[in-house]
C-alpha cells in the first residue's frame, strides 16, 4: 500500500489514529467527518495515498467510486434524509484541506442552510467551441 507518512488520512487508513469507521473494504474506507456539516457526514477515501482525483488510476477510482451508491443509500437511512451531496475537492482553491483524495457525503434537508453560491455565467460567442476543441485534443 502506498502511504504518505505525513498524511492524516493515511494514518487513519492504517489505524494509527482513531476514526469512527463506517465502511471498511480492501481498497477504501469511510469514516465520520470530525467536523460534520450535518449528522452522518462521512468521508470515503482510497486506502492508498493519492493527493488528487486526477492522480488516481482509473481502475482504482472505479473500485472506490463503486462504493458510493451503497454508502449513499445507508447515509440516507442513518441520517433520516432523502437527499445528500457528494463533494470532492481538488486543490486549495477548490477547498481541499487534506491532501488525500476523499469524497464527502453530506446529508441534506430542506432549510439546512448549506449550499453554494452558484454564480452561473454564460459563454461569449465561440468560447464554448474553443473549449470543446481543447478538451478533444487532450482527451483523444
Ligand atoms: P477538504 O476541505 O475537502 O479537504 O475536507 C477535509 C475534511 O476532513 C474536513 O471536512 C475535515 O473536517 C475532515 N477531517 C480532518 N481531519 C479529520 C480526522 N482526523 N477525522 C475525520 N475527519 C477529518
Ligand atoms: Zn494519504
């Protein structure tokens, strides 16, 4: 297993510091966030250390992400909600504080006061096509 000795989530995955684990599988674990945005807020992490999503091998990502449906299902029953967000931050500007890939699963209910300022913009003429062309070059 690839671990970073300075990483708090690697230490949690190794059992070297305590966490309230809710799911334990060969490639991933999930545990309660110590600073929950709502009761039942959990973090799903790969056992191996990857700082960012784009550094994960696709097959490892796939096996970790495959746990999200059943975790999301359990989360709703535990928290007594019928809504939740899956949030995954990459990079400081995106709000990532812990440099080990993690998915937040956050129970939601009406009026909970959580949420984004979703300041949607629009594209100037031609810009969307330029961006799509650039994606095509990189993803071919
Ligand atoms: P992010 O801002 O996406 O990097 O989120 C990091 C999350 O990790 C925060 O919500 C913290 O509350 C949570 N966190 C940090 N340390 C621990 C810990 N030892 N156990 C559980 N959750 C933690
Ligand atoms: Zn780590």
